[in-house]
C-alpha cells in the first residue's frame, strides 16, 4: 500500500474539516442550508436550531473526536501496539462504573443538579476514570520502573472489576435508571451546550496542545524501551506523563459525552496505514481525522432515525469498520496476502 506524505494528508483533512462541519450543521431531522440561504429566507426557528443546538453539538463532536483519536495514538505508541486504545488502562470502564454509581445511588440528586454546568453524573464518570487509572499505574509501578506488560494485565483486571461493578449497579437499578445507564454507555452529544463546549475547548484543547511534544519519545519507543533509554529518553517519566495525560483527556471526554467506542482505536490506525508510524505527523493528522469522523457520525445519528436519534457509538462503528477493513485488505494485498 503506497503511503501519503503527512503534509499532504494534513492538508486534505484540513479541507475536509470545515466541509464536515457544514454537513453536520445542515443534516438533521430537518435539512437546513444556512450558508446558501439569505438571512431573510431563514426562519427564526432554523436560526435557533443552528445557533443553540447544532453548532455547539458539532463543535463538541470535533473536540471530543480529536481528543479520543489522539489518546488512541498515545496508547498505541506507549504499548507499541497499533491495536491498543485508551480502554486498555481502564479509563472507559472506570468512567462507566462511576457514572452508573451516581445514577443509581444518587437518584433524585445527582444528574439533576450541576456544578459549573457539569452534571454530577459527569463528575462521577471522571472520578471513576481517575481511580481506575491510578490503580492500574500503582499495580504496574515497581522500584525498577513501570512494566508495560504488567500495566496491560492490570488494566484488564481493573476493567473487569469496573465491569462487574457496572453490572451490579445495572442489576439493582429501576427501569428509568437502567435506561439512563444504557444510553450513557452508548454515548451521546445531545447534552451539548455552549457552556460545555467552552469547558471542553478550554480543558481538552489545552491538553491536546501538549501531546505533540512527546512525538520524539514515542518514535524512540517504537525501537523498544532499552533502545529509547540509549537515545536519552527518560522512559519511566514519559510513561507516567503519557498515562496521566491520556487519563485526563479520556476521563473528561467520557464524562461529557458518555462512552464513544471505536474512535480511539480505529482513527489512529487508519492514519498510520496512510502515512506511517512517525508521530510527528500521526498526532495532528489523527486529531483532524477524529474530529471529522465524530462530526459526520453525529450528523448520521440525527438523520437515520429522524426525528429520533441513533446512539453515536453505534454510528461510529458502522462508519469506521468497513473503511478500516478495506484498508487492512489493501495492506495485505500489497504485501502478498489476500
């Protein structure tokens, strides 16, 4: 499979990004073409739909998609495995257990009251993600350093424990609580508002700007930890920083929108197939691709079952899986496989 130049892919994605934003603004239960209509032709209701519902929702999709995709890049670089994703260190499972705990045990209080525009369900999800990540790191850390293999095994164990807790909360929940838990676990951007968008851009945007500085270290990790140490990389410090940053980014993203699977796994893998493993191009291209994927997925989620809404986690899998499989088939064909 012929690879593209990272700069060429970045330009292509940069052109696709505003086009995807326009599609997301236009598509929904009612088709609205605000940029092709005169101001007189637009109704007040259409203007309100664009300004108060679709625009904040589209911007939230872009920042969350970029955050999940870049987190996937960091995890795949850290574990030196293109099939790794943030769920390996228990972030998503811990967030799900934390949200379920608040929904079930805090019925009537949590999820209704908010602090600074963020619901207590979101806070519970973030705390759950933080605790799960801390446990994984503490289990993997030793006096001689942090073992990636041990971290992987600890992540599997903590994810299983968080899954058991989540199942327990689902079992004791009533029908209303159970529906809340189910919808939260499938992910949704329906609660997007301007306040949450500002919150997400301020926190996630700042953290995402920090990730490219690890490009050199992650490139060295591709050679192995011993080789990275010989190149002057402080391996244990980089591991800790990457784990903490990914936990923060994914914890915030999951707390704001629920669990949106597939983006953090497939987006960076697709970009890697297109341009190669160099993280200097992989990180920014994955951020753009993740934003585009989630904006288009959100548009589809609002359109397919209009006036209802399809869970966005379902849409990301349906949109991404065929393209991902097609790229894998082309890669195998290029290397003499299929």
